[in-house]
């Protein structure tokens, strides 16, 4: 299965290319996901790599995501690690994003704790950016009810800078009866230069 996502912003000076590739091998039980985002604005580059390796024999899942942005004024580093040990039945994920560019600080912390005893998974992510022009808020909530076998993820990003609005909605619904997985992500950006829309759909 191959998923390719391309986002092009016609601003005259920049281009955004996103490529997502999903390779599933049922024989070995290994799943590898790699996503690369390259954003060149003439003086900086953004590279994002996400890798997920699942080995059924060991029952270990490792996810690592690194985002490095060098624009001459600051650096942004994101590390996301998910380690699941079936022996202890513990899932822990921490993501931290820190950006200091003289005008304001951006701090994002995400923690996911899953206890099989309660069967509840909750994720809250908050990103606050104050740069004198607008406000950015991100909330992500993941609720898993093992009794119904339903997983819902909602992420909303609202950016008000006097020029436009950015809204991201991601929904993941898994029905064991039909064995269907649907992921939809939509990004709409109206900044007077153009519109960007991204839709990703995965059906298994």
C-alpha cells in the first residue's frame, strides 16, 4: 500500500512537498511508515521523518519523529517516542516542541498514558504561540472504548492573524466488524496568496 500526499503552496518563493509511504508485510509482521516533509524558503529547510516498526514476536512498538528547522533565527526540534511493553502493559508518549525566535516562545507537551485496567486513552496537546499578531491553539483528544472498538481522534488548529484561518481535523474510525480504517486530514489556509488542501485516506 502506497500513500502519497503532496502540498504545493504557490507563493512564488516556497514549495511544500509531503510524501507518505506505508509498507505492510504480513509474512514478517513488520510495518514501516516513513514520511518526509521538505520545505525550502530560500534560507531554511524543514525535514520530518516518522518511522514505526512493529515486531509481533517481541511485542514492541517504537515511533520516532524528528523535525529540525533552521531558518537563521532559531531551531525547532520535535521528538515523539512511543514504547509499548506487553509485559508491563504501559504506553508512554512525550512530545516537546520549543521555538524561540526573539518574538515569542512556543512550547508543546503531549503525554499519553494507557492503563489496560481502565481501558481509557486520553491525549491532550496544547500549543500556544503569542507573537503579538495572533493566537494558536491545538487540542487533540483520543478516546478508546474497548467495549465498542471505536477510536476517535480530533485535532483542531485555529490561527487568527488578521489574514485567514487554519483548521485541521483528523478523524480515525476503526470498526472491528468491517475491519476498516479511515483517516481524513484537511488543511485549509487562506492568506490572500492561495488555498492549501490536504486529504489523506487509508482503507485497510
